[in-house]
C-alpha cells in the first residue's frame, strides 16, 4: 500500500451489468487524484458478467468473481480483506457518485477525526429533486428505515448524527470494520448494514451524514424492493438484528411495540398475498436463534453505549416514523 492510497472503493455486483459502467465511470471521474483511491469490483456469480471483458474495459480497476452467489454481506467481507486502504467506501452498482463525493468524504475525515463511520446522501436517480436516503434511522420499536426516502431535497441539510449508514453509499474505517468482524454473514442480504451500524453504536462509535457526499441511487434495481426474496430476508434479519443488539433495559420498553408493529406489517403483507412468505420468514428467524443468542452475549458483554443514550438515538417522532422522516441529531462533543 502506498502512503497516498487512502480509500478502497468496493462495489459488489450481481447481475448489474446494465448499471455497472455508469457506476464505475463516475468513480473514475472523482476529483481526488486517482492515486489516492483504488476501485475493487467483486461479482457474485452473475450470469451477465464476463470477467475478462470487464478487466479489458477497465484496466485500472480490480475485478474478482466468486464461483457462487455469496450474498451482499459475505461478498463485502471478502472484498474488505482484499482491500488495501485504511478507509472502505461501499458503493452499490446502481449508485452513481457525484464527482466530488470522495473529496467530501476526505474532508469529513479531516473535520471529524474521532468519527469512523460516515453516510453519503442518496438522491433519487429517477426523480429529480427527490431523496433516496439520508442515512438510516432506527425507530423506537426497533425497525430500521432509510430516512427521507421519497422526500423533496431539503433546502438545507447539515452534517449531523444518524443512527447508521446505508450500505448503498457509506464509508467506514477499515480497523473498525475488522473490529466488528464485518457484516454478519448469517444475514446474507438486507439489514446487514443497519446491523453493522447498530453494533458500532453499541461500541460507542458515531455515524455522521455528510450531505455534500452525494450519489444518485436507483435502489433495488436487481432484486426489487418488495420481491418475495426481499420480503423473506427483510423480516428474518430485522428480527435477528433487534434480538441480537438491543440491550435488556431498552428491550423491556420496546419489545411489545416491536411485536405489535411486526404483526401490523404482516397483516398488511397478508392482504397483498404475501402472508405465507412473511410468516415463514418469522418462523425461520425464531427457529434459528441459537447463533443469535451466542452473538448477543458477545455484543452485550463488550457494549459501551449506555441504554439511556441509545434511547436518545432512536426515532420517537410519530410523524417521522410514519413518513420516513429525516432524523439527523445535532452534533455532540
């Protein structure tokens, strides 16, 4: 690793050839000198991915392909092991970085040296002037959500604390990522980014939204936002995330609301013909809790964040909960 190399940009691809060129060309057009960052693309056994062709087309980008679809969590963990820089920048193939995104993140590193996790601002690639996400929030009853999704772009959006970073466009210090053992590989895909952020929070880490670091994001371009696949892993992993990470004092206050909200969402999905999938996902989560209990024990043993502070980080405002509102906390010293 050269002294100038500061950022390893990781792109996990799965049947993403329709979007990948635009993603990579945006990354190559960053205003920072090219010597300061590397780009690593790892492909999850896509049917539309010709490894040699991609290497020929983009000779300065490193491409690797797995023999099987390992899922988002495992693929990112493997890529992080291949990366060389002290900062990992995770970008989805359907997220197109603005030219100064990396420069804005570099500025954040300089301005906030005690912070090890940052979220970029996601604009909708399909709807001008609309947000796709302003970091991830955690509702008071333990549901994670992408803040500001579908909202108009605010006239002013300051740097501030968010609960966690959305995995579609985020940056994390390599040593923190390794300390957390990366994404939880049992999750496979969905909620793994919120789970990573939750675990970082419990260690006392902060996450900042950097509004000047921007990407245009399509979102669910490959798998579909409400596909059966997304529904299964969303239900299962959300419950695992909650049970694994939530300290007992907070769980006592939030467990019943969590259960009631889960039932309400299941009823809604059942009315649209997805009830069997939702029920099977919950059953899968509850019948595979052995490894979750073991992980919970380790997480809670090393927890540094006090329960009262965690409660203050949650989103309690009913309007923000029902409307995916932006809940950026003021910077604290």
